[in-house]
C-alpha cells in the first residue's frame, strides 16, 4: 500500500465507501481514508464517490482528520447522530509551552528566543489574570487571549492590548506553522432532524492560513441547543468564502452558534449567509476582522477585540454585539433591516474606548429601535483590571447615510440606555459627526442619548437637536 499511495490522493472508495452497507460503515470509510492520507502525506480525492453519502456517528468515533487540501467535489453528507456530541472534521496540531517575557511580547522582536529565530510560528498567549472578574448574571469572567504570528523572529502583528503591565500574567504556547494555504472546499452537511446529539461540523485549531469555501450547513428545527457548527480557535489568517448556514441548534432564548471563534487574528468573511434562532456569530478575542458582502443576523464580539470592518453587508432583525473592543469598528455600505447596528454588551461591564464609523449605510428603522447604539446599563460596578475599570463610549461618525423611518418617531438617538447609575465621568467620547444625512418617511429630531450621562468635557455634536427628514 505504501508504494501505491505515495504521492497520489486517496479515494474513499479505496476504503470501502462504495461497498459499505450501513451508515456507520460509510463513516469509517471516510475516517480511514483521511487517516491514511495524513499518514502518507497525501490528500483525499472525492471525485466519483457515491453522492450523497449517508453516515451515522458510532459511539467510539473520533473526528475525521483533515489534510492540507480538502476538495470535497460538492459532495453532500447526511449525518445521523444518536451517540454523542461530536466534531465531524478536525484540523489541529499540538503546541508546546515556551517562556517569553512580557516586554518581548510587546516589543515584537523574538530573535533572541530560541526556537523562534527561523521559520513561521504561532505564539498563543493566555493572560492568567482575568480581564473581567465576573460576567454579570453568569458564573464566569473573561480570560483574554491573543495570538501572534512570528516570521523569522519578528512579529507580524501585535496583541490587542499590551502585555507588559503589572497585572498581566501570561502563559505562552507555541507551534510551528507553514505559510502554505490549507483549504476546505465544496461540501454540504445536512444534520438529521431526529438527531439526539449534536454533530458539530468543523473544528480548526492552532492553524495559520486556512480557507473554508463553498460550504453549506443545514440544520432542521430541533430541541438541541449550544451549537458550534464551525469552531475556529487559536488561528491566524482565516478566510470563509461562500459559507451558508441555514439554522443552528439554538432557540431565540438560548444560545447556539453557526461560527464560534476564539483568539483569531485576521479573519476574513466573504459572501457569508447565515440565519438561525440565535446569532450566527459568537466570538471572543478577535484581532482584525473583515466582513464583505455578507447577509447575516448578527456579528458579535462577546469580549476583547480590535479593528473590525464590515462592508456591503446586510443585517436583519437582531443586533451586532460588542464588548471590550478597541481601535475602530467600521460599517461601510451596510444595510440594517429592523436591526440594532451596535449593542454594547453590559454584562462584561467593559466599556473600553473605540471609534464607531458608518459610511454610505442604510438604516430601516422601526419606532422600537430609534437609536444607533444600545449602550445598555452604566453602573457603578467596576472591574478590577485598570484596562476595563473606566467607562468609555465611542466617538460616532455618520457620512452619507440614509435613515428610512418605518414608523413615526419624534426622536432619533445616538445612544440608548436602559439606566445610568454611574457617578463617574464617561471617557473617550468627544465627537458625534453627522454629514450628508438623508431621512425618509417623516421627520425626527436628533438627540445624543435617551438618558443623561456624566462625561469628560463637551461632546461636539453640530446636529444635536436638529429636526431632519421630510
């Protein structure tokens, strides 16, 4: 077999896919093919395989390992699962512990660190001092994580926030990576309506330069929740292109994600479509993300992120959620259909400074959502970390935007608050700049916020109290 397979792709039919008599046998045909491909350093060829492929997850199943190039040739996989919660496909590699000083992390020069001077490496940083002590209403806080790509001893990026501070207690993992693009392409996964357990589809860990494209995940109505259909963690430079997610294991009142991300630098989502009871995205520790030409019900950073750009995207019937973000969140040529553009998730109590920019955007606004930013609750509860203890609000810029009033509304607010009990001064915000605004469907008066809040100095808002529309 070694001489036969060396240098060429393997077909699942070589491992009994075409002769398998049960769905479990078909699962093992796929598993064994991929396992052998990994062993011999080749890929899997799905050309000419029976289509669709019906599989069932056995009780002793292990995830099917992915090779570098995974071209599934538009195969459809129908999955039954009465055994256990399970990741169907996995791409991962082990890491090793390494010592790197906090000063070196921030400087980005690792040429004096043994093992990092040559080649490409991922440094996976975990701050063992909680970024948020306790999320309100939950039994956990938030642990910040960062990932740094090191190329021949030099950092290609910086962490979201500095590590050389008295509070920070980093532990560091490292793995060597290749700059060769890893590809997962051309597959539809249908999860069975009678599934007793969850089949998560893809688990991508400790990877650099990965593309997932032309992927469809279909999930029928179910009582199952807490989905992670696609999980991406501790990765750098990840692209999702033409990924369609139709449903997740979730309810309108209980979470479940189509795309779960944790600790990712430079993620690009193109032509993404997603609909579900809960928000499609659930992410943490996201450093530079770009969405283009997407049609989804939510983009989310639960806690800790920097520099997010959303272009030519359509958002519907929910909200985009952020907490402890830095840099700039930019919406360019986006449409919001009965959708709150930005919700600042107050449960983390991490109102960090950032700027919010809308350019050439369209807001289709019902009277119940007559605001841009839902800032929730400003309380006197303070986090212990100096980075997340102060309260800040973003500067807001709108340029060449259109507000379509779907119902009569006398006022339109930049910020909406549920309550303000904070007695300190809110920082960062100094400017609300609105230029070339068009309002259709009636007249409304622009206001800063639904409730007064204490702030540093004066907020420059030339359009304040101006009536706009016709």
